[in-house]
């Protein structure tokens, strides 16, 4: 599920087994239990939660790292340039996740 903009008034998404959420509230960054991976748009940095970083020390070794990096760089550039709407971000992430699932399923065959 994708939540393009979340606030502290409604944290129901935290109960979901998987989600992508967007916010501009700095408190979310300090609450590493609320995310596995945080993407800081302004600095173009990706931060792993403490729980995830123990098992995931070298993301560049993952099979789709370059593809993921390219995707997120394109999205970040469009956000910084104010050249994308919320619904487009949601669509881009949905389409990208679907392409990853299709790719992973085709590799299993």
C-alpha cells in the first residue's frame, strides 16, 4: 500500500505488513521502528532502520541495487523540480513494485 502523505494524526498505516509512506515531519526520521528504509528527498540519502541495518549492511551487493537507485533518483529529481503530482508518485511506485515482482517471478521459472 502507498500513502503519499501521512501525518501524526493518523498512524494506522504502521499496522500494515508493508507500506510506502511520504511525510515531511522530521519526527518520523527519529522513529526508526516506524520504517525499514527512509528516503530523505532534500539530501537524496537513504537511511536504514537500526533493525534492518544489522542484516543489510551492503545494499550495493543486492541484485537490483542499480535498478532501484536509478528509479529513486528519477523520482527524487522530479520531486525536487516540482515536476510530479502525488498520484504520479503513487503510480510510479506501484508500477515499479509490479515490475520487480514480475522480474522475480520470471527468474523463479
